[in-house]
């Protein structure tokens, strides 16, 4: 895996510039865009001493495979991705009850980016996902996450079922989202040390993951659709946790 990556988009690059400027090798900025937001980013980069190169929109389009780069791209050192053997250290660094999001096989980068964004807003301490059949921290993920991919530890594990057992041994209760579950999200106590497990797009939780959850809960559906997009469902689950924690 390359130790360098591209992060693009105003929000994503600004967040990187603010939180981890040491990772940035060079900024590429469109010479055809001169609005206030981009000029402020350029000013901040120059103040820190980050090399900056003006380039054409056509070049940026090529560098981002025609993604919506908003006129800016950062060439940077790859974000640190944690592994299973980092879990104990990450858990020990948490102040208060752990709040963890587990994504069982999310493969769409836009969904993962949206999950990062919701997780950051909800105060999640880390996101865990299996290495296989899951998207990693790509440029598209960082763009959609709007900076959240640079603030929340992302842990990729080789054996998710084993990881769930490790979390349970540390006193963390595991709540899996399942449409067929008999227990509603809103009838479930979600305080204390918890991990929320969301399944893959269209497939839900895998069997071994489901078997290791302490509870399976559903989002009550009142309309004609039977399920929600995984990133939308993740936001619903996470902010129910926030509501209950704030109430407590």
C-alpha cells in the first residue's frame, strides 16, 4: 500500500491543514478559482510553510479522476490506519465510556465517508471495519467525510468476530442493527460502554457478526420502504445514543 495519498475538496483539505498539517507534502490549487474560501486556505498554507502549486482545473480533474475537487488537492502522507493489536491502546486512551461504530462490510466510499461524518458529530471514539470486502480510507471517503476521516481513528481488522469478543472482554456491549429484530432502537438502553454494529449495503450483518452481538435492534419503519441507506441508518442509531447519553 502506498504511503502517500490525495485528499481533495475545501472542507477535507482545510480540516487536514488544521489538524494534521505535518502530513501535507504539497498543495495543488486551481489557478482558475479565486474566491474567498480558497484564498483563505492558501493564506493558511503559506503561513505554515506548505509548498503550493497553482495548476489548471484540467490537471486537477485528471489527478482526481474527475471528482468534485473544488479547486484544491493535497498530496500528503497516508492517514494512519490502526490494526487489531492497537485496540487495547486506543481503548485505554478514551476518557469516559467508549462509544464505537463498527461497519461490517461497507464497500461504497460515499457511505463510509458519510458514516465518518455522522460519527464525528456524535462523538464516536473509533470506527472499526474488516479489511476484506470493505472500502478503506480513499480520497473519495475523505472528501465526503469533510475532515472527519482525519479525526476519528479507523481500525481495520482481519477477524471482526474475534474483535467483537475482545471488545466484550473489555466490558463493551455490542448492539447490532437488524431489520428483522424484535426489539426497537427506541426501546433499548444505549448508555454505558457500547459499540453499534451496522451491516453492509443490502446484505446486513454477516452471520458470525450477528451471533456475537449482545442485542439485535431495529429502526421502526412507518412507510412503504423496508430499509434505509447504511449511512442514514448509522446516523439514526448514533444520535439515539447521543440523545440517551445527554438525557442521562
